[in-house]
């Protein structure tokens, strides 16, 4: 059951990775680099989004409330971006390289996380609602 609860959040996270990879390809990055972005950003966002979906579905976080989701992503989004940065650096250079100004990088990603939280919450609620309605109609 927990897996089903994770699906909407994981789908939103993975979709974000696909969009990021598509944008990387659109601006002229080689296709393998764009595919790396899909995986290196999409997978961490999918894992975190799935975890958040489980927290929301289980009632540990209130559905439709922005503050808990924003706080979750205030920590989660910078973590996902750091994993993305480290993975891309490792694959492209063969070395694990932290951003030169790690504190500044994490602070900026924390600021960006609020916009991500708004979009995530909006998409998650739409997808989760459709799945709940579908599950209710098929169980009758």
C-alpha cells in the first residue's frame, strides 16, 4: 500500500528530471549529458517525492497545506540538487567535486525550493486526487 501512496510524488519528481533533461538537450548539451540529468536529478526527486507522498497519505503531514511541504522541500530540494551536481561531476570528470561555495549553493537551492514546493504540491494534489477517485470507482 505504501508503494501506491508514493506513486504521485515519485511521478512528479521523475517528471521534473525529464523536464530538466529536455531543457539540457534543448540548450545544446549532448544527449548523454541530458540523459544523465534525467537520472541524476529525477531519481532523487522521485525518491523524495514518493516519501513525501507517503507522509501526506498517511496523515503525518496535512494534505493541501503549504508550510509542511515547503519545509520538507527546504531540506529535500537542495539535497537532490547536490546529488545531481556530484553525480554529473563524477561522471563527466571522474572526480567528486563539491560546488566551490557549498553554503551559497545550498542557500540558493533552498530559495528555489519554495517555487518547487508550490509546483510539487499543485501537481501532487492533482495526480493523487485522480488516483484516489480511480481507486474508489474501481473498488465498487
